[in-house]
């Protein structure tokens, strides 16, 4: 699932505001579209029980996301605002990086307005309302994760002045989209790209193919990622507190210089210095 970070149009399309937001126009969803949301919701919620970080399930609950039908962003934002000061607004698909970062820095999450077609139930390229709202919004009710998302947006705006967007995008990819987290003795899912995907929810946690490596900011930002298949490596954070701390404490200017010198790593690389939690067989990638 590609995300907003890969977009680069310049002007908001017709009908969008200067900040690229559009009205969600909730009454325009058809009964079939609401039913598709319900189907996706029921399948993912059942799959995630015991697999996802507990604060995600708490988020589903406190935001009342299990209420049938595609959520109304206004109602959702009201609940979210009371918890962490975030809100959800609609956008017409992909937006420029700067716009995306500015919204995050202002504690606004922009979500796709449309929902996928029934034949795209298992895969689509552009983030739709199910990926964006079911995948991303529950964790915005977690105060620490909510702060991380804001810090990421602020870091994103700074990265543009360093020409380091590609490196910073990897941090988003391997945490917000495809992150795993330690939970007791085991691992749990928290990345939106995983939790909104039926196939990858299983794969990321249980399949022997991918590497699972302890998260380190610099290591993660050196690593390329795949947009055409499940990830070959997942990075595991110890906690949201640790992720936020590493992000806030890092001086990104020297880090970007180091990264330019260190060079990129392939999607399946394993280094001697890695904290290896599980070395993958890469069977899936070899097969394909
Ligand atoms: Fe996403």
C-alpha cells in the first residue's frame, strides 16, 4: 500500500481547499459502501484480536469505530479531539509531502474519502477510507503515539530543507505503516499498512519469511522498502515511548549527513550489529 509520502502534485484539485482538504460528504456514501466497510471491519477486527497492540483495540473502542458504517469524520474528530487533540479530515487522494507533514504537525490526519471496490477487498494501491481510518486513527487516541505522529510531521517539514525526504519516508514506512512492537515476551502489530491488510496481518507476525529486527532509527532509515509486496524486514520497537524518545532526541542534521555516507541497505539486509529477533528465510520473496 503506497502512501501520501510518494505524492508530488502541486495544486489542490478542483473542489479542494487551499490546505487540500475536501468535505467528507458523509451522506453521499451508498448502502453498499457502508456494507463493504462493515465487512472489512468485521474481518480485520476478528483477525487482530490477540495480534495487535492493546492500545489499538482500546482506540477502536473509545472512538466507537465498531459502530456500523463508514465513520463520519466530524463525529470521529470530536471524540479524538477530546482524547489527544487530533482530528481527521478528508483529502482527495494523495497530497504533496509538505501538505501532509504540515497537517501532521498540526495534529490533523488526512484520510482518503473514497472506499475501495468490492473486488479490491484484499489489495489496493491508494489508501482509502478503510486503510486510513481503521488502520491509522485508533492509535491516534494513544497519547504517546499521537505525540510521535506530530513529531514526525515536524521532522518531515525540516527534512524538506535537507533534501532528505526519502530517508525520512522510510521511518514512516517502517513504523507508522509496517511497525511491530514488543508486548510481554511476544510481538504485536501496530503499523496501519499491516493492521488494515488481512494477508499481511498473518504474514508479519507468524510467517517465517521476513526478518524481524530491533528498531534503531539510523538502521531503519538506511533500509529500502517494498511497495509491491509484503515487507522482507519488519522493525520492532520496544514501546511507543521509546520510539518517541529516539525521534525527539535525535539531531537529524548530522544523522542525514551520516546516512548519505553510510549508503542504503537492501530490503532483506541483515547486519552483524542488528538486534535480530527473528532471521527470516525470505521464502516468499524467493518464490516470487
Ligand atoms: Fe497509511
